[in-house]
C-alpha cells in the first residue's frame, strides 16, 4: 500500500503524551471591546464582528491587514505556537504571535485619541482562543496539516471560519470539514482569494457564456518551488527558544527539527502539505473549476504526466515539478504543470483565453477580451460589485469583506466549504497520481477510486497522538 509518510519521508508514527494547556499569553482581554456582535443588535452603531487569528506566520502578513481594513470587525486575539522569531520566507523577518499582536495594537492605537491600545490577547494554544464565547469568527492561517483539526474545533465551538487554502491535507479531512460546517450551521469561507478578482470573474464569465465555443482543454500552471532545501545527509538543528515544536508537528509524524521544515518551507514536505501542486493549484485549478461550472465535483480520471521529486533522503519531499493530467466526465482534459508563473488557460473550438494570477488577461481572437456581456450571458457572483481594480491587496480585502457580509447574513460566501473541498480534492488527487506514477479512475460522488486500493489508502493519513482522528469527528 502506498502512503504519503512511507513513500517519501520514512518518519515513524509515535505516541506522545497529551500537550499541557499553554499558559495564558500576554495581553489584557478588554471586555468592553469584545462584546459579541450577536448580542449587540444588527443595527447597533457599535456592532462589530470579533475575530481571532490562528496562525501568525508568513501568510498572516496578507490576512491581518485584509481584515483590519474593515471597520465593522475587530481583531481581539491572535494565536501561534511561536512567540516570535526568524526563519520565514525572508530569513530576517520576525514573525509570530507577539509580532501579530503588535500589528493589531498599532493599528487600533492609531484610531484612539490616546494613541494607545492593548486590547488584543495573544495565545500559544488555539483551544484557549476558541474557548472565549466573545469571539464570533476565526481566521485560520496555519500549515495545511492543521486546517481540518482547528476548523472543526472552531465550528464545534460555534465560530464562523475563514480558512486559508488549500482547504485540507487529505480528501477525508476535507469531507469532515464539509460535514462540520453543515452540522453546526456556520459560515465558512475558503481563502482562495482570486474568486474575488474582477478579472478572474470576467474570464470565467466569458468561458461560461460560450465565447470560446466548446471547451476541450484546460491548462493550469503553478509556480516552481521557491527553495531547494537540504538534500540527503541533512542534519537536525536545535529548536529555537519560544517555539513549541511538538505542538507545531501536532498530528504529523514525529521528526527532528530543522529550520527549513517549519515556518514557510513546510510547504515542500508531504507530511504537512501537497506542495505547489496544491498551493498555487488551489488558485489556478479553482479558476478552472469556476469557469467550467464544476464546483462541487472533480475530474473522473487522473494520471501522472512526468512529475519530478527530490532525491530520496532530502528534507523536502513534495514535487519539484508538477505535471499531471485529469479528465472530466464530459471529456474536457485538464493539464496542470509547473511554469515560471501561475495561470489558467481555456482552449475551445472558437478561441482561447488565459488569465494569470496577476490579473493579466490574454485571448484569441484578441478582441474577445473586450466582449460586452449581455443580460442573457452568465454573470457570476462578485465580492465587491463596485470594484474594477485588479490589485492583489484589494482582492484579498474584498474576499474578507465577502466573508464578513456572509457572517452577518448567515448565507454562504463566494467560496463555501464544498467549493474549497472540490478544488482541494482535484489538487490532492493530482498529487496522488504524481506519487503513484500511474493513471487511476475516480468517482466524485463516492469520493473513492473504484479500482485502485492504493489511491483509497491515501485518502487519509495516520494522525499522531494526542491529535487522533477523534478530532475530526463531527
């Protein structure tokens, strides 16, 4: 049987004692600023959605300002297993819970007459943050292997959830997240921000409105790995002060610490991620799903198309070159590969269209991009109908805006959990094909391969104690 851990890492699955509850972190909890929005009244001038941030690493630099720009929310708590330190995407960056707490304090201090603010708490243990009934919603910005456990715990605690993409590490974890959202009747936004891009939406509308004729081929590209990582023979390193490494590993296999295992570069290790296949693929393949009207389903066949992996014994284990082919039930083929820049291209009987993540739109015929869509054409939902600028930070803020509006209305946002799950599933299955180096068929409704036991064995992962599968129960 093929498994992720045994195929590429060889780390043993060991039992560990349950982690003791982390000590209360610094920062006063100001009751006056965290009265939950649901008890203030929908029309109260002071009505705010109280948000807690879980995960204060590299991506939090985008997420925190994307929330703070909105005046009808307040970030009242942050959480990370690291106090603060270096080793992120840019080696000299100092990130962690104390850094994120300072961002929040500085932001609100500028809005007070005294220029001082100390109302954002900081925690080392996400369970302490979730225990506060005053928090209405959480933003989950942690490594992929933690998404499902934290999201389900948050939903169980009655919180609405904004969770970074890709939705989950495995197919089964994603399915449990879908079940939890619907059982606990919470709002869930997948952080695939390009659903809130005006240019991406227009590209998908052109495809859905038939401007390319009948689509036969989709090509999606993902960025190459940003770092090579230590090769065979790498040596463990001492764990830095202020970092709870055992908690960071959580449900993943026990493994010796190395700075390039954690912080940003976990992205290239299969125990915590599915590599760039699922990182950028969660954007470019999400665009493909939206434009093809395939939300909620996946292709029915997957095949490796020449993916490449690091040498055995390397610290990094995820693909260095993504390359897989997939086929939808209607015959449309999707090819996902590594390229210098991420993009999605649709090829049809009447032309082609390519949209990159920077918002660049190219078409053939060239005048296709200027097509005016009429009332009879397909018009997809918009996070901000007044937005025409395709600036990344504005896209991110609009995606959060859409989430906050959904929290208020109780309706699904633009990328609900089922959509995030189907896109993540496409990427995960492509990664499984790359690892197995073969073709297999897939039943999207049953979420199983009808004829490949190795594929089905890879739909879940062993979970290290005390973070066992019971944390995924709904």
